[in-house]
C-alpha cells in the first residue's frame, strides 16, 4: 500500500478541498531543476505531493519539461506512487470530449527526450511490457468512476513530440494502429517512473477529437480549454477518492523494478554515479 502519493499535472491540482499542512519544497537535482516547486500536503492522513508539469503559469512546452528532474525530485522526498494528469485527444468515436481515460499502454513517438536515468557508467534495463501499475490504475479508475464522468479503463495512449498538433495524415495513421488517445507528456514520464520503482498511472482528460473526425472541429487551444475546466474538477475528485482509498490498492512489483535490471558490475560504478543516482539505485548499489 502506498504511503506517499505524487501528482504530476496542472498548477491548480493542489487546491483540492480538504488538503492540509500545505508547504512548498524546492528540490535541487543532478539533472537540473524540476518544473517548479513541489507542493506537499495531507488529505485525510495521506501524504501527497503535487508538481505542475509545465510549471506554474504553463511556461514549458512538452519537449522542455525536465522529466528526469521531476521524477528524481518526487522519489527523493519519499513519493512511491505517481498519478499523471494530462489532456489528450480522442482517437475513437466512443471516447467523447469530457470523458476520462485510464490507459494501460503507451506508444512512444517522441524525439530526443532523455528517457532514462542510466548511462554515463551504469547500465540498466527495466521491464516495460506493462508500463502502468495495474493495481494503481484500478484504484484510479474507481476514483474516476465517482465523478459522474464517463470513464474508459484501459487502452493505448500514443505520445507525440509536439508542440504542434497532428497533421490529418498522422492522425488517420495513428487510428489504424488502434490507439485510444493522443497526448504529448506521459512519455518519458512513465519510463522514468518505472526506473525509479514508482507505481505509475494516468488520468487522461479527453478534450477533443484531434483532427481525424469528419463532423467535429479540428483540435484547437480554445476548444481544449473549454473542456479542460470541467475535466480538471473531475480529475481532482478522482485523485481525492484514490488518495482516501489507497488501502484498496493490490500488491504490485513496481517497488522492485530494478532488482534484476542493473547489469553493470557494482565494482566499476563510480562514486559520482552512485551519488547522482542514490535515490534511484541506492538500495541495490552501495
């Protein structure tokens, strides 16, 4: 059972009813600065930490986000489970703008984003066949189900580079792959969370139909913002329910993802690397 829940999403998500003992923690990481200070607090005894993925005021593009710093910072303060909140485009008729999706799979179409803590003298290969923690996703889905919104559990999130939206040709191609939603931010976030041995799940907020739908308007920032206000309130409700009911989370293996993943002989791993990755590899490499 998780004891410290991290939320990565918009800058308003820490303003949840019932959150107490609110503070801001500024973490310095060996990978640079996180997107912003981490807002910490408690909800009915559950410790929670919030980081605005794009920074307060939405200053960072999806490609500029320092994903490694964000995950390292959350891990370093003791977070052991992460829920990522993100706006997405629907790639299927049955996923209507305003719906919530809790995907189980990802396809990575990003370009050049650092997606691992390893390298520079240490090699690790984590299993990523199932990129979300299904035990956490089950709790998140139940929480989403209490909001009154329509919820889709499972499915595939394709992560594009952005910041431009898809071309019509790309949108139609991705639909032939059977994906459910498209977004710009959950990769490499999910990969890094797995390397950091954090449970990870997503609440994807459907805001539009990308540009494939013949009878709906093409995606625009105006259209996204119109739906987002309602979706963010539902996301808050889902998170609050999940936080209060983490005792329902089944056991999982996320906390041992690195147990057999590090292939470098510990005797050749330098002290500088050990210090840099101590929150990540510390229990395996001394």
